[in-house]
C-alpha cells in the first residue's frame, strides 16, 4: 500500500475513533450527535473505500 494512501486510511480510522468517543458525551444536543454520526458514517465509508481500492487486484 502506498505510504500516502496508508496515512490517509490511518487518519480516517483515528478520526472514527475520536468521533465515537465524542458521541458518548452526554452534553451534546441531539442535533450535534446526529451531525457527528453522519460525519462518522462518511469517514468510515471513506476508510472502507480506501481499503477496498488497495486490496482490489489490478486486471
């Protein structure tokens, strides 16, 4: 895996972990949690796309 791509994948995973921890914050409003959750889904989707791209064999 390319170093830059791997770095991006790692950052996505790190952001996912941070956002998951933030979602546990009881002081957040429902709207804030919904926005964080949507962001989390987008970041996880990006990480999965990166992983899939890197593991798909070239034809």
